[in-house]
């Protein structure tokens, strides 16, 4: 039998793609990670990874071992879930959504846990594609995405719509916003910036903006921490597009200017789970809370 600790280290390394970051995530040393991988390769009798500096690529044998390990983890989680009593107020709920939504939902999850101390939530902020991949792999059970996924793989329910906002420094409140103005400011880039910009330009109905190319702006700054994206704009640097909930959660929103488009741009939100996957009753409790928060 392959050691489950070695398999977990291997899967984490494949997902993270970096030895040092894997060691940090697993609270191990980097030599410890390397030792687990070497022991697993010896047990399998094949090289599982191609090492490129500190990054890695799977061999074909490695891909098979990765799929096997993920399936074993899924089987273990399903067994434990099956063995436990299906209590609507007890157990772990695994949810993933955008960083902007996480700012709104996480405090509500904590509030829910205060009411039901044995009901805990694992909330991960991720882009759409990773949310859907994780649902298919079984590493999370429900997600909130911004497009309706294929019904052959997922069961989905439209939750609500949320405004998207073009955000600039307060000093631009009396400026006519054009593509030239945005080019001169530079984009505060974040993982969803191009997606939000494209959606905004496509639906704002502003003649001065609707021909914009989301990939054509100089980058004034990049940050993947949602709570920090608006910080440079509040200090007069750059512009970006974010959902209204992210702006509402920013403490210095009085230092921002939100452009008023000809037509309000709305982003649809869908609650998604794996098709034919029956969720434990505790998810009904969490989903009710999500709907109360968003709808």
C-alpha cells in the first residue's frame, strides 16, 4: 500500500507547483517534501515528476498516481461522510467563490458558526475555472460562479446579480472618463481584472468605453489580495473594475470615484454543485444563509 502521507505531499506539490511553497503549506521542510516524493517514486518504481528548478511537471506515470491519490482522498471523504449522522447543524461545509464574495460571505459563515458551534465552513477564494475543477474533483462541494456551467456536469441555480463598478481616484469625479483617460491612469491588475473589464466594456453602453480592449492597458500595479486592490486607487494611482461588494467592504471608499455608466453592468451569480451529488443536510443550512446574504 502506498503511504497516504507521501501521496498527500505529492498531490499538494503537483497542485502548488513549487517545492518551497508546498513545504510552507504542509508545515514541512523542503528536504522533507523531497524525501516524501523520493520514497513514493521508489515505491512506485517510476519517476513521477520532471524537475525544472524548483517547479515540477508530471510524467505520464505521475499523472496516473495523482489521479489515483485524488480518488482515494475522495473515497475517504465520502466514507467518513456516509458514516456520520446527517445533522443539519453539524459537520464541515466546503465552499468556494470569488475573493469579492468571500469578503461578504465569510463574516456570515462565522456568524452561522456562532449559532451552531459544530457547523464549520471551509471557504476558499478562487476564479471560476478552479471552482468548477474543484467541484468535479470533489475537493469542494458547492461554489458560486459568474456563468451557468454545462448541465451535464453541474447542477446550478441562479442566485442574484451584482453591479460591476469602474473605480478611479476621487480626483477623477469631475473628469469625463474615456479610454484615453484610463490609458493614462493605468490598470490596477488583479486575477479577475480582464474578465471584469471585458464584461464592463461589453455592457456599459458608454460610447467612450464600449470599444475598449481589456488587455490593452498599461499595468500600474498588480495585487492578488482583494482587500488591497483599491489601496493604490484611494491614493490616486490607477483604475480597476470590481463588484460592488468589494467596494462596500473597503474602509476608504470615500476616497474612490465610481464611474456612472450609461447602463448599469450586472454580473450574474450561480450556486453550483456536482450533478447527481446529494449533499448532506448541513449544506441546506449554509445555502439558506448564503441566500439571505446575497438575495
